[in-house]
C-alpha cells in the first residue's frame, strides 16, 4: 500500500485535451472514485496512472517515487479492466499467475499467492476452470484476484462492474469494498454510476470535459455542490430557470417568486432535490415555499414514487415520496399542493 499523488496531469491529442491539469492526492488505504459522464477524462486519467497512456504534462508519484515515465510492468499497480481482459485459453489459476510469472517469482511463491488471491475472492477450488466456464461475476473476481496477487501498492479499477446485471453489481460492489478495507489497499476506481460511487467511495472526484469539478465526501458533493453540473450529476435535481431578485429571493421564468438560500444577482438556476419537497392534496403550512400545481406524470419505482408537477407553463418539478401503505399518491391530472423550506433550494448563477 502507498500514497498516490497526481500533479497537473494532462493528456492532449492535437488541439483536444482529454485531461486538463488534474491534481489529486490519494491517502494510503483510501478508496477514491473518479465519477463523471462518458468522455469526461476519468479513464484516461486512470490509464496514465497505470502507465498505459503517456501524459502530455504532469507527474504521477506512487509512495513518493516518480513513476511518470515507467512502463506499466515496472509500477506496482494492480489493474482491473472493464472487459476483465482474461486469457480465454488459460485456466483461472494461470490467469491469476500471469503477473507473477512476468515478475519471475519462484514457482512455489507463485502457487502460494495464487491460492491466497483466489481464496480472498471466494474462488478457491476454481483454479482449474477456464474463463468461459465461469459466470460474469466469477470472471470479475478472477480479474480482481489477478490484480491482488502481485500485492500492489495501488489498485486501479476501470468500471469493473459495468458488465454485470443490476442485482449482481450491488452484491459485488459490497464485496470489493469490504475486501479493500480488509487489505487496506489504496484504491482508485472509475465509474459513471453515481449510486456505485456513493456506495463505495471514501471520497469522490467529479470530472467533466477533462477537468475536476469538485472533490469531497458523498455528503459534501450532495449537500454542497459547487455548480450546476455537480448538482445534476451527483443525485437528482430539478432545475428552475430564472434570476435572483434579491438575497434569498429567486424568480423563475414562469413568474414564481421563491425563497432560497444564497445571494448574488443576475441569471441563474434554482436546484431542488426531489426528496426535500412535500406534496399533499391540501395546502401545506409552515414552509417558506407553498405552491399549487397539476400532476403531469407519476413514476412508480417500487420503494419510491416520483410525482411530476406542473407549477406554471415554464416550471415543472419532481417530488419524490416513499411508497407507504395508505400514503398519499396523487394521480395524473390531479391538483396538488407542493411545499419546501428555503434551505432546500440551491441557486447557481450563470
């Protein structure tokens, strides 16, 4: 295990910057997740750390040693690829042993480490099988075992769960997180799945267009997003377009005057988290914002229900409620009342 430091890392292809001036520090034993949409630069950043892509500028230090110019096999980094990258003609044990053989370890040490790695991922006894004889979840574990067998200073995960079905993803991500804590491994994972990131990370790095937009804990990014992009990507938000009339006062393009937090002036958007809003058949007292509207759409999500409410010709928001027996669930076309405190509204100026 070791500390990972990235200093002003950049990757340019012609005039296009895939990654621009990224600086991050990952503490020994920390689980850091790079989160962002496709094309934001997160995988390119990870591959520069691993040594598969040469940076245009910047430095990568692992355990205080500059490894920027070292090839992948000379960095003690374990990589788990999105496609698993298992050799189909090799057995599970041979796949796990591959990195150890490239390091020319004694055969006895290789066999011992292979057995230990397979036991860690609960695949003991599967060493003689071929990858095609395994399920997707088992293949993912083999790829993880191969990365762990070399006893890496840092574990790098490139969307390792993207090929699994939804239920299996939930199970495997918990297993990876528990294993990472057990081993105390410094880990960097790339994903575009916000639920996955929120579940697994010690800290999140939100990226867009090759740059870091915000770094922090799950609570930091959810409760205190720095801009509209982060507010929309981490969790869900309804954005009402308009302008700040005065400190704590926002008027939407549809003419609604709303209480909010923050100050400033000029054009902006008011961001509202769906679960922070209340909806009822009768007027709701005691909250700063109290409005009436018409239900345009109801989305049944099992444990939760999304209610899309039209407040004005230009303004519509989403209210999320728990699916409780006997609870109020409006129907499409029904008139309802929506309310929320000023503190639930975050304003981002343009």
